[in-house]
C-alpha cells in the first residue's frame, strides 16, 4: 500500500512540474492485442453520412461473403475490420476500393507502427480511363504522363474494349480523396494542337458534380447551398 501511495505522490509532483508520467508497456504486455490487430484491415468510408458499426458489419458480411468471425470496430474517421482467416484479409485488401451504399470504402493492412487509431486514410488507388485520345497518343508513356497530373501512377496499360473495336489507355492512380475529382485533361502533341481527354473513374459511383468532391451527392452539397444563398450558383458542367 505504501508503495502505491509513493507512485501516486510522484505522479502529482510530475504534474506540478509539467512533466509526463509515461508508463512503459513491454511486448509481452500487448502481444495478444498485436496478434488480434495483425488479422485486421484499417479502412475509411469517404461519405458525409454516418453509418453505425452494426450497419457496416451486416452490409459488408453480405458484400464480402459471410466471413467467419468477421467484426467491425469504429475508430472515429476510420473503421477497423477483423478477420479469422488470412485468405479473407488478402482477398478484401486486393479488391479495394469497395463500394458501400455507392460510397468509396478503401482498406489497407493494419501495421504495428501505425500512428494510433487517429490516423486518417486520405487516399486510395483507382483505375482511370482516358477517352478521346488520338490513336497516335495511345502509348504507355503517354498514359503515364496523363496519370501523373492526377496523382501517383501505380500502373499503366492499354486495353481492348469488350465488344468494340476501340482501344483505350488507362492508369491505376493513387489519388488524394480530399482533392476535387477532375473530369477531363487537355493534351497537345508535337504539332501543338490541343485535344480534350475525358476521364472515367472505374468503380466510382457517387461524387458531387457541383463541388466535384467525394462523400456526398449534389443535392447535399454545402457549397451549392452557400452559393444559392448568395446567388452565385455556378454551372454544373460535369453532369451525371
């Protein structure tokens, strides 16, 4: 009892001096927690709506195939998804980003050196198609240069469209979710003639066509509401 009282007195003295009373935890103290988290994925839902853990868990069980021992934990801006089998973790991670009620859900592997539960996932990778390129522009290097204007390029490829004679160039790009979604790029060849290139985001079902950001539809856009109140509504030139 006397020893406990001594620790308590020392803590009060440290607080008066503005010091920190840091309690060290050894690996053995948290090994069980590390083992549990090593079988989990960290994820962020890019949506303005708030969904409960129960809603997320039930819906994702159906989307991901009734996973055995699957559970969800709310981490504020993020979620943590726990699995029993490594094969399920790899399959779900490989399929990211996912669509949850038309919103983008991105997941990544939990890491022991992660900066706590407050770390926010602010980007995700997505395939973007480049439409309107002249045939002579449809090269891997050309696709890479286009992709670099949108984010970090992870992969570039040329693809034949199923049932059509058209070939397209597309790139897998790591994009910042907080930035505006662009709907086109303008390129110019050696002859300086400019060409508009339309961008199509694979698997991106919902984003605001007014402020061009993820997480809400145009009918719920705060920017549109503010511009309407001040009679400064701009043209919605992206469309559906």
